[in-house]
């Protein structure tokens, strides 16, 4: 049984964007925002590339048992 590694493009994109934003502010505090953006982009993308944010297909809907007549 082969296990599929948790890697995806959505995590890569999200990590790049979040890493760039955080890196900008960290680099700005140090004195070089451009280098902070680049390093934050790389670090964030590398970390979130391994995270699986969930499937793209919505699962089957569950019946709502709190409301009478729901799910019929």
C-alpha cells in the first residue's frame, strides 16, 4: 500500500502569499523589506506545500436532524 504524500499547489500558493506578507513586515523591521519578501516567500511556500488544506470536491451533505422535515 503506497501512501500519497500531502503536497498540493494550493498550499504552495497560499504559503507564498502569506510568507511574502509576513516577510515584508519582518524585513521592514530589520531594514530590507525586499529581502524579507523573498525569504518569507520561499519559507512559507516550503512549509505549506506539505500541508493538505482539504479536498476540492464537497462531500455528501448530511441530513440536518435539528429541523423537522429537513433533508427530505
